[in-house]
C-alpha cells in the first residue's frame, strides 16, 4: 500500500484522474477563490467585520465554517481584486492593461492552521494578463535563478510538512503571448513562426525548470499545480510542451455563459489542452455574476441568484463528467466594489437562492469523486 502522507495525483482502477488525499482516498478539489477580509473592510461594511470577527484570524475561521457549510473542501487562491475598473466599459482580460491592485494572500500560519486543504502561490514572474506593469525578467540570468531559489525557500518553509497543502500554483493567467502593454521577453522581434516557437519553447522550458527545481529542492512532498492559464485566451503550444516535464497538474481558468453550447465549448477547449499535455485538469478559476445593488454594471446572461445557482450546478456536473477534470475552484467569496460578485453579499450573508444549489451540487460532486 503506498504511503499517502501528502496529496498526490493518481488514476483510479476505472482510469479516471483524481487527487488522492493524505490517507489515499480519491479527492476532487472544490474551492472558493478570492476570500479576503478586505471585502469586509470597506466603509459600507467594516462595522460588520468589527462586530462579527474583530481579527483576521477569527475571520478566516469563519470562512472555513462557511466553506464546510456549502460542502467545499479546499481553500482556493486567497488573493482579492481591490481596485481598478475591471468589468466597466471596454476593460477586460483582452483589452488595454490596467493597474489592477490585489490584496496579499492569507499569512502562511493562517493557511496552515485552517484545518482544511489549501493551495499556495509562488509568483516567480509578474507577467499576468491583468497586470498593467508586467515584468518579463530574464529567465536565463543568475538573478532569476537566485530569486526563484529565494521565493521557493521562503514559501515552502512554512508548508513543507503540511498534510493539508495540495500544492503550489505559479503565475496567475500569465501572458505567454506579447502582453497588451506591449511588453514581452526580448529577442522575439522579427522572428519567423518557426524560430519564434523554438525560442518561446526555450524560454518557457527555462522558466519552468528553474522555478520547479527550486520548489522541489525545498519541498519534495507537494504537487506543483503550475501556471493558472487563461483558457479563454488560449495557451501557445510551445509553452504547453515546455510545461509537461515539470508540472503535475494542468491548471486553467475559464469563464463561460450559461448555455449548453458555451459549457460544451469550455469542455472542448479543456479537453484539447488535456490531450496535448496528458495532464489532469484543475479548473483554477470559474464564476458567474449578475447585476446587484452594489454593482449594477456587472451584467451577464443571468438575472437572478437562482440562475447563478443553476448554472453552478450544471457547470460542475458537466465538468466532473469528464474523468480528467480533478478540480473546480469558484470565483469568488464576498461581493466587493472591485470584483463585483461573490457567493456572499456585501453584508456578509449568503445569497441563499444561489448557495443552496451550490451546497447540493458540491455534495453530489464529492460523491462522484469517491466513485471514480
């Protein structure tokens, strides 16, 4: 019998992919992303934070209770969007970059003591699609190697023995094509397609090699979940090929509307990425929204919280019907003035017309995981 001291990735006797938890049971990661106490520190709701919690530790314990109540089993990426104008006008992941401020992740000790599986990010390159000031650092330089060693050492030191850590993410929706700001790694100008792809493979290989070697130097116990790719935008083939030897799970963000055709298209895109890499897929960020009192501009093809809940249930069931999808991380937790949507209102109350359906869907998904 294998020693399942930490989370691993495996295939069941039926051929389905799963995480395995530290006792060896099959596990599909169901998480909520962007849970941050900054959402309850606005002028319109800070008194709720003070009255109900009073400290960040007490608030994180409340988050864990909320997630368990809704049958989630993982604390997702704990960074929240707190400024900028995303979702208004023509600003989006594909348009002009903007200076999008984010909160800091939960302190390591709060993650490690939460009593629930969790993930950690190691941000080795600041090249996100949303980043108005991306920094494409030379991956072949001694400085990058030293930085990768430092950040891996720093991040792994508090988690190397954790039985609740699933693994490490790298960059959030990194721009592996020239950034909307015009920035990119030097040396790609005027290359023909063949030479461009060869150089991109070389750069990506060095990036993944350096950072994953550093992570495994200080933490050989946990999974590397890789970059959180932007599935809506696409991932260049040379980057996918470069990633394969170094990363355990293919993590992809994908947002879609509520129609069957749109859900089918998401599965088609994710299946193509899975087929190209042979890696199980973690849907690392997915969500839906509707206009609210606080955020009337956040329009979509949904008009009620019940519709959001129905879309959640349908999307999760459709995803887990695929034996190579092993996780579903939902965006996000509490509605704020930046991101503009969540499963809780700005008054820290569940949108129950949605979350009742979420709890039911998650319970079914956890049963599916055990039966894979």
